[in-house]
């Protein structure tokens, strides 16, 4: 079956779930088809899916990721002892675990095709991820606290696990408490990773972007916290600082190569 056939199958199934969507026509253009499918996946509440659907979804997403190109940690060179810097799409990175900058609901971003990392990770991992996250939150009984972390399977992503953490949201000036909470995000992820024998972890730029933490200060806290963890615990975990924007690459490169 071709990608187009898989995409149309999945779209039809999701459109049929809701009566308000059933009159939506599937567009002819490939990019528009992809946008519609992703939108439907993004807004779908966590509920059961048939084995047939999941099998088709998994085949579709894995081919989409293969076409994007997978980056293996083994092909990267460290910029410092056990520390790596890579600019690219974190959903294409093959390592033990990647970090998702989640919101307090912890079940993903429901804004159709939003460009936040939470949306991207949930989209390409597949809808099983939202189901697992929803189960974790139901068992917890309350929203996730800032600075904590949870671990899930990665499903269709090339990594093994996803670590979800909620960073501080900056409304005005950054406070000392905001800085402590951001550092706690990194520590919590590292501690949880160690508990699951994770040997490599890729951090996104937690709390920057939509949460408005200043990029340069966030990078300083990220690198300092990771280095402190490795020094204090004698951990040999490999840490990849993953950036998407050129601005962040320059900030992290300078900090990692001059300190």
C-alpha cells in the first residue's frame, strides 16, 4: 500500500468518528491531505483505536519519518565529555530517550498542526502516546507539577522512550523560582532516565518558545544542571542538547566550547 493510500484510509476513519467532520472532503493536494490528517490526530481525545487503524498508522508514520531521514547518535561527535550538540528535528533522532516540553495536562497539544515540540512529538509517535499519557494522568489524579518528569514509550519514533516535563511559563521577568523550576526539569529527567537504564538522552530547549523563558539564560541553566548531575553522580549518560533554531545553536555552541 502506498503512503497516499494509507493517508486516505486513516483520514476517512478519523472523519467518520465525528458527525461534524463527515462532510469534510479529502483534498487532492498531498500537502493539504497531510495537514488534514495531522489536524485530526491532534484534536482527537484519548480513546481506543482498532488494531487495524493502529497498524496502518504505524506503517504510515514510520515511512514518513524514514523519508525525513533518521539521525543516529552514533554519527554525532561530542563537543565536550559526554555532551553533544545537534541542530535538527528531535523526532528523527535515534537515541535512548528524548525530552518533550509538555504542558501540565500532559496529553499533548490539541491545537491543529501547532509547531510546538509537544505537537510534533505526539504527531509522529502516534496516537498511542496520548492514550498512555492520559492513563498516567488519570492514575495521578491531578495536573503535572512544574519541574517533574514522566516516562513513556516512544512508539513510532526512532528513540526508545520519551521523557515529558513541564517547564515554567514566563509572564514577566524571570524569577529565582523560575530558574529553580527549570533546573528541576533537567534533574528530574536525568534521574528518571537513570532509573530506567537510559544511556543517552536528548534535551530540547525546555520552556523557551511558547513558554517565553529567555533562550540564553535557559541554555546556561540547562548546561550547568546537566554538568552538575554528571559530576555529582559520576553518570556516564550521554546528553544531546537538541536545538532547532540557529539562534539556539549559536548560544549552546558558545557555552559548550568556552566553559
